[in-house]
C-alpha cells in the first residue's frame, strides 16, 4: 500500500468534499495535486531532516577533519564524499572549512571531494527528488553525485595544484572548540530546532514551486513543453546545466517545477544534470572561494565537476532514452 | 568579558548576534562587549569550521549552530564559573 494514501485521501476530501469542486475540472485537479504534494513534501522533509540532524550530532566537522587528516588518496576521497553527504553546506562556512581542512593536513583532493559532495547531496534535495520523482531517480542522483565528488577529488589530487591555494598564514588565536559529549535530550532538542528552521526557511519556495507545478500539471499541454524544453535535443543537458549554475539558493523551489517538466517530456538525464548544477555548481560559492584560492583552481574545480554533471546527464538520457 | 560573533554575512550570523545581545541584556551583565567579526582573515584565526561561531574571551564555545537565547545565557554563565 502506498504510504501516502492517507494524504491523498485527505487531499481528495478537502478538494472534492470541503471545497465541493468537481473532480473533472482541471482547476480541481490542480488544487488536489497542490494540497497532496505540499503535505507529502513537508512530511518527508520533517522526518528526513530530523533524522539526519541526529546522525550529524555524532559527527561534527571537527571530528571529520581529524579522521580525514590521517587518510590518503582514494580512501580519503571515498570517506570525504560520504561525510560531505551528511554535513550541511553553507556558502559562508566554505572558507573556514576549506582552510581548516587544508591546514590540518587533509589532502587538497580529499578536501575537494568533501566540498563537492556537501552541497550537491543534501537531505533537502534528496527528499524533494524522492517525493517528486520516486526512489529510483533519487538513488541515481545520490550515486552519480557521490561518484562525481570522489572522482573530481581524485583528479584534483593528482593534478599537483597545491600551489594554487592562496598562502594564508594563520596565526592561531584563542582556544579552539572542545567538542562536548551531548546528551540525547540535547541532540533531540537541537534536531527539532534545526528541522523547524530549515523547513520554515524553504517552505515558501517549496509551496510556490509546487503551486506553479500544479498549474502546469493541470493546464499546460504536454506537447507545448516537449516542443520548447526540447526533450531529446543534444543541447538540452548543456543548457540545463548552465541554467542551473546561478539558481543555487532556489533549489527547493526549482525542483517541484522541474518534476512537472519531466512529467511533461523533459528527459531524466537532463533533469538530473539540472539539479546537480543547481546544488553543486554555485556562483556565490565560487566568488567566496576566490579569497582562498587562485581563479585557475576554481576554474579547474568547476570544469571537472561540470564535465561530471554533463556526463551524468548524457549517460542517463542515453540509457533511459 | 568580550563576546565575539564570527560570521561572514549569512542569515544565521545576524540572528546569533541579536540573540547574544538579548542574552547579555537578560543576564544584566555590565562590562560585556558584544563584537561582530565578519572579516575573513580574523575569522580563520579562531580555527572554526562552520559559521556562525560564538567566542567568549577568546574561547570558541559554539560553532555552526543556531542556539536559543537561553542556551546562549547558559554558555555565558558556564564561562563565568
């Protein structure tokens, strides 16, 4: 049985019962779709963000750094990308994190594996993918994102580009954070607050995204999108990736919209590439990283990840097309 | 006592600054300076990995979290003891 059956029943009751809309009309279907999707996504987000926050409370970045500073290529990259998945990424923390890792002796390539996986594979993107596209596509996304993070890190590690990291001599001040053992009460409390924070932050985008999605779902004919969003044209993946780069902060709102485009004929590989570009290639992050690395290194980093994303997009379009 | 908030302009940083000022007010502490530090060069000297961070008298007491006013009051009290 579909676990979202009660949600669908509630949406049906609200649309066709309480609002007494006619089931056959497009408007009623759009309203029904909107109510169902919004509740489903919020439920999924609450459960997953809460769970990840609990796991995360056991592995703070300080602990990750300690583990990774003893690791070398490949093993380090595999581990770093894994840790990146559970660590939330905030553009404003990119610099202290990057320098903190490098100066503790974490290899450059391993640091990059972490930096790539952290924003690209995050619980919000995964929940939205799962809720809107199902588990197969979210799994494809997680596995390809993980491979991109590991392989890009390994390549950067082999390129010997350490000299492109700005030489910032850090004079240590003060006493560093001592990571205190947390009690379960504190973990649960922090996880609850974090979940509430994140959901209230992204909810407007999600609701607007689902709203537009519901409208397209009901009103815009499939042929229209298939014609203009170029389902199978060769440049679709490239275009999707380029459009995704400046959309960083709106990942939550962009996804529901994309799900409907996919439903109407945009290829899966194109969608995956678009999502990865939205989360993994971020213009504000590049600008911030310029303070700690030469432009050349940022270009190398963006190019390698970009090629990985394009490859993923074309591969899935080819395999599933 | 000097309390520093490290943050490079993210939304959580401003929230932490306001809550810290409120905590100081609620504790009725005199002689406490709350300073916001957003310059990257100074931030990295504290060896924090996630922002915002809270520093009391040059000791990092919190990093990458969004605490409540009560939690900040506890951190300040804990430091004074």
